[in-house]
């Protein structure tokens, strides 16, 4: 009897070690997290392609956005033709390519500073923006990526002007104005 107990305990130990070896936690202990470092590097190098609806104007950006915001001010409602704009902000250095003919429309905000919207002359969709107040920043309307898994907005600006049906998720900070 004692012999069998010893055997079964050893057997259990072997099974546990084998299961632990397969677990990613132990793998990261052994390999120093090389797997997650590789994943992080991959995310840094990922290229995203934004385009207008007809496909004539496109912008390619590399890496993760610096920030992502939504805004439901009345100007953004007119800009987007929808309840809010949803914009990803990249450093200008992340822009790998801008392809296709585009026009620029400059809006002067109440602050007196301009926002330039660059749009396709064929279908009219805005594919990127630049702001006087944010030098070196390249904004892309998130819808142009056509990627429902895109990073959600951290904040919704001008929440005070949002449509009444629009519930703000807990993960998004609702800011009354700006
Ligand atoms: Zn177009
Ligand atoms: Zn706005």
C-alpha cells in the first residue's frame, strides 16, 4: 500500500509539472516574457490603412495611436453627419503614405484656431485632419479604418451636447465640454 501511494503521488507531480510547462505564466518565467515583448513589438510595427468610401484617397499609418477620442459637439455632428466624431491621433512621423487626390477645408473654431479636414474630391469623405492647436499631430476618423475592433475612445468631449439616446459606457470618460 505505501508503495502505491508513493507512486501515485509521483505520478500526480509529473502531470502537474507537465501542465505547468504548458502554461504561459511559466513560459514567461523561463523565457523572460519574450513572447509578450514580441507581441508588443508587433503592435508597434502594425500598419493601418484608412480610406474614403470610394477608395481614391487613402492614408497609411504605422504603430498604435497616441490617443483616441470622440466628440459630440454640434460642429462635430455637422462634420460627421452623425452623432459624434471618433478620431485616432497619431504623430505625424507615423504617417507612412498618403495616396490620392484630396482637398482641404479649414474650419475656424470659437478659439480662433483652425482645423484642416482633408477629404476626397470624388466621394467627399474626410480621411485625415490637422489642427493648429496640435502641431505634429495627424488625426484619422476611426471609421475610415473600417475596423470594428479598433481602440475605443478614452473620452467623449462635449457630452453635454450629445444625443439623448447615446449612453456613454463606463470605460469612456464623458467630459461636459472640452
Ligand atoms: Zn473617395
Ligand atoms: Zn467636436
